[in-house]
């Protein structure tokens, strides 16, 4: 049942439009189906989990939207880039707060824990956030600010013991995809700067191609330094 509900959410995420209807579905059919049957939660606790899930799903939907280009050019539309950056940052904030709350509850032996709902939320993060990051690979390679946001989310998951424990396979996939593969490519200073036509104009089909992955690789190394810094004891 959990897999079916989350799969329905993924289907709704990649449908265009319908923000109000999407929120209604997340709060009712999907959210209730995922968290309403947990016997360890009081009604108020169920509503908190349902609301948290609806917020996460809405952020993932917004962050997964395509980035359009300015008419008759290869420049990314600033409004779409800004929208994606905001929602990726909010996803990172959500993961930080949820991870901190669960770690605090685990350290406090006297606090009751809704194990079923926690595992359901972990499964939702696994099936929603990780595909969202992978979906944004192209945008991250074209726009360094998007790539930095993606790396910040991966760093948050890596440095939070709660996610390190529950998302081992997903973290290894993200590290291989965004860290290992990008570093293997080399700085990739492409030769397109030197390709001009007889009038000294660079061909339009080459202008949209990133001339270097150096900034992405610098962002990777900066995050790797924080992963294995002296202050990180996990």
C-alpha cells in the first residue's frame, strides 16, 4: 500500500499544473493512506505527518519542474531558475529539520516514537527526493547555482546520522552520480570558444553548451571537505 501511494504521488508530480488539486490529493487520499493507520499516533500526530508529507511532495513537484529558455535563445529563464533554487533550498531545510527532530527523539529514551510513520516518511524521502535530484542533473550542469543546491542537499543527508543509517543505498547512488562521474570527466574546457564562422560569430547551436565543468567540480570538492572535516565524527 505504501509503495502504491508513493507511486501515485510520483505520477501526480510529473503532471503539469493543478497545484490546488495536487495539495488536496496529498492531504487526503495519499497522506491519509500513508499515515492514518498508524496505531502509535494520536490524531494530532497523524495530522502533523500528513501535513509534513504534503509539504515535501509539493516542494518536490515544484523543484522537478522543467526550466524553460528565453525565446529565441539558449539562456535559461530566470524565473524558472529562481523557482527551482528556492524549492531545492526548502527541501534541504525540510530534511535538516526532520532529521534533527528524529535524532532528538531517538536520543531521548522517554519520548514515544511512531516507528511505522517514521519508516513511511523515510520511504517517501527515498522515493521522492532522490529522483528529484537525479531529475535535475541537466539543470545542475547548465546552471552552477542549481548544482550547488543539489550538493548541499546531498551533504545534509550525508552529515545527518539519521539519513546515513536509513538511506545508505540512495546516498551511494547520489555520490556516484553527482560526485564520482562529474569528477571523472575532468574540467572539460571545451574548444567551442575557438569555433566561429567567417563573420566572427559563434554558431548559435554551440552557445548553450557549458564551456567548463570546473565550477561544478569546485563545488563538489568544497562539499567533500566538509564531509570528512575534523568536526565530523560520524
